[in-house]
C-alpha cells in the first residue's frame, strides 16, 4: 500500500483491523479508537480518496490502495484551509473527534467545494461530537467553501486575510485596541444583555396576540393560541415557550 505518500510492504494477519495496523504497527496514533463498532467516526481515514472507518476494515483490504491518515494531511506545522477554518471558528474542543472529521470533511470539500448547511450536516452523520454541537464545525466548512480562510497554519489568520461568512464577525479577529475581543452579542428580547445571543444568530420571533412563542436553536416559531394543541403533561416541558434541549427541536406548551 501507499501510506501517506510512502510505500509500505509488510505482512499482516488476515484478522488485523486497519486501525490496529495504523496505530500499533505504524505508530499513526492520530487515527483514534472510540467505539470499535463503526458509529463514532473517530477512526476515519481515506482509502483511495474515500473516507472510511478503519475499525470496520481489515488491513489486508488496503493492499494496493492509497491510504491517507490525519498525519498525511497538510505539511508539518502548516494547516490546510479546513484545519485553519476549524481553528478560527472554534470547531474543536476536546479534539478527540477532530482527526476523523477532518478526513471525512476533506472528501466532502473535494466532491462539493461549496456545500450547503444541510449537505454538511448530512455528511457528518457518521461523525459524533459531544462538545461542539456541530454549529461551529458547519460554519468552518462553509467558510472554506466561501473562500473565507487562507491556509497555512496558526498566525496566518490576520484580520486582513479573513473574509466574514454569512455576515458574522470573525470570532478570532482582535479588537481595535489589540486585545482579544469577546464574541459580539445582540441584546436579549427584554432589552438587557443578561441572555445575550451571538450576533448574527436568528432573532427571536415577536409574540403574537393570545399566543406563545417557541424559540429553538435555529428556529423561531409563533403559534397562535387558537391553533395550538391541547395541553399535555410532559416532564421535559415546563411552561409556555420552553425550548427542548435537543438538536434544534422546538417544544411549545400553552
């Protein structure tokens, strides 16, 4: 096989998984082991340009293939546009899932250089992240598609090189006085800053007469009282306009 640009000619057991071969035999520990069942996506590498879960593939199946791991992406000390965008958009937190996401999303951007939000989210169904909520990851991918990041690594994201995407100010841009500026916020619905919302986020919908408003992560829905369903007991819903803690779901109680 060709592994990260170098030829590899070794003998492996027929039962050895590709992830075991990469981590234990070749020392490429950037490929992570999470679930061992092909669900989390932390072990994703590319084989022949396609992203695959290396915990579900035998090493012998990669014979004669071109295999790329996270160690083969970019150059030492120099991030790719995707990696730099993930850094700028705070798309990494604990970082455990990041190598697999980079490998999977690199294929997406190769196939679709300017993916829509739904396409990015659909592509990431095989990569689990318990930290970011995916919002920042989606922004990072779309920023690359919009040409809003210059590859090269930390320190290349100077304000002059950055192009805000979707009208949102770059969270990594320094303040005018040279200090690190906090993310810009919009005032809350009651006119105070107590429940600040990141600038650029969808604004809350105005209440309608005799109705309630449910506000989700990305959705604001106004429901007239006349069209609202009858009250039903639900332990997760407390009062009018309570938001479900799930992924962009909206729960409206009257």
